[in-house]
């Protein structure tokens, strides 16, 4: 009887040890020889090229370039956040990313229980000053490059912008467009319309209205509604500077260039700081200087852009990289 009880207790102990050390439920792990371990919680699938996929690719770079062992958990329901965070922490992961501000509250709870684990939350504007860092991509930097190009390509100094909902990231882009335009062209005037959503038909209508009031170049940050503004510019024979993704394939004779954020580089940079022992529990902002905001080439419109404009755009980017120009100093 004693022997039987001993065997049962041993079995239960082994099960408990296994449960504590396993990866998070539904997770996919990719092992390397590195000692450090990084995991990420994703709201969408890794096949999503716009948000979750690029974040996962940042983790892949940590594996390939720095030898991290990595794991990801995709399409996580809000009710599972805490279980997944805790399972990763119990399994000994050194740094755990939550991709989206919606993960912060649960990460903060888990972080208190696991003070030796670092948590990094994207679109996060808060920290516990202990073991959580926030990660933000500069929407103002996006707008700044858009505005600089628009400010040099306009002929009548009237710039048009169609934005989606009046939320901080999109408001930051609009602010950046105005500052960037005036940086290169003090006479430039920006006319922006918030359409309160991402409906392509509404966005197109707003774009046409801006053209009718005299704007001779457009931009947009209206998510899937952006294509409506691009169509408006195409119909009226005007140029447009895009954001969020490269829209040149959809309208190669309309889209001058696209300015985008690089979440892959951002996730990698945070992991690289952890690897180097320099990561701090604070809010990190990533923009042009950190190569996290980039601009595409000019595609089929290369010859339509004066060389002095292309040279000035490159000069601006180079000066930001070298910290000769600090974009944040240009904002009130």
C-alpha cells in the first residue's frame, strides 16, 4: 500500500513539474541553442501581413540573429490572456511580448507575480517601473515624411488629408503631415477631414470634396478606407502619398510613395536591448531615427519627381538618422 501511494505521489509530482515547464496552451515553440527565451502573444494569426505577422517576424529575427528560443501564441481570446502570460512565465521565458495595448492590464498583473520576467507591450503608453516596457511607433514621424514630400510636390500649397477615426495614432499622423509640410514649405496649408471610420466610399467622397476645394495633392490614413481616397486622387489625376502599407501596386500612377512603420524591427530592437542587458522598464518610442518608420521608393513615378525633391527627402532622412535633425523638437 505504501509503495502504491509513493508511486502515485511521484506521478503527480512529475505531472506538476511538466505543467509548470510547458509552453503556453496553443503555443508554437521554435528551439535554438540560445540560453534566452522570448515569447509573444498575438491578437491575430501570423499570416496577417499587417499587424500580427510582422511582430512574429521580429521574434524570428531574435532566434536567427541572437540565438533566442522563441514561442508564439496567435489569435488569443481576451479570456486567455492571463493563463498564457502566466504559463510562459512559469516556463522560464525571459521576455514576453504582448502585441497590442489590450494586453497591458493582464501583463501588469502577471508581472507582479514574476518579477524576474520582463514584459514588453506594443502600443503601450505605461510601465510599472519594474519589469514592463511600453513600445510605441511614432505616428508623428510617419506624418512628417508624408508632409515633407507633399509640401515639396504641391503647386498651389493646398494639401488634402483624409483620416479615419479621431484617435491618437491617426491624430499624430495628421499633426506630423502639417509639421513636415511646413518644415519644407512654410506656405503649405493642410486641410484634413476625419471621417469617423474606415468606409472606402465615405473616404472617397471626402477626398473628392478636398480636391473640389482646391487641394492639389492628397494623403490618407483611413485603414481599409484609404483605397477610396486613392481612387479619388486617381480620378482627378492628382498625386497621393500613402501610409500604413505600400499602395503603389494598386495605383502606380497616383501613389508617389508610401510611409510605413516597421514593427518587425521594433520587436527585434527591444529583444536586442534585453540581450545586451540595456532594456529598461520605460516607454520606448521608435521612429525614423530607429529605422522603424521608413518610406518606399517612388516606383513608376520616379521620373515625375524633381531630383531636388528626392535629394531633400534623402537629406531629411539622413539628418534624422544622424540626430542632426530631431523631429520631436519641431512639435509644440
